[in-house]
């Protein structure tokens, strides 16, 4: 039994296309914008899908994820492993100077 509220293949296709347009429009020239306008006019489902894609793209969870991805990563240093490396005889150069682990 199918759910009458489930998106069908046409909906999925329109949403996929809308997401592609959302990305493409970021640096679109006049020709791309004209193609986008033609795509919008071709089917009312296109406009609905594009509105949903924009709503998702501009939502708080996507914004939060973008901030997380853009945040500087904490450097993972060798300091927590230094005692273990020393016990194994690692972490020293042949001249017995410390090895700088990055």
C-alpha cells in the first residue's frame, strides 16, 4: 500500500533539479538565469520544489552545520602519546634530540 502523501518520482526529480539550480544560481550568468526561469515556467512543481529547496538551504540546521564545518579544527598533537612513544623508544632522532611530531 502506498502513502498518498509520499513524494513520487516526479517530485524527487523536481527537488533534485531545484537543489541543482540552487547551487548553479550562486554564480549564474544571464544565460543560466534565463534557463532557470524557463525551468520554473515549465511546471508548477518546479517552483514549489525550488521554494522547498531554498527553505531547507536557508534553515537553521544547515546554517549550524556550515558553522561547524567552517570552525577551525583542534590540532591533534603528539603530547598525549609522548610518554608511550618514549617507552617504546620512539620520539627521538638518531642524535638523541626530540622529534617534532605534527
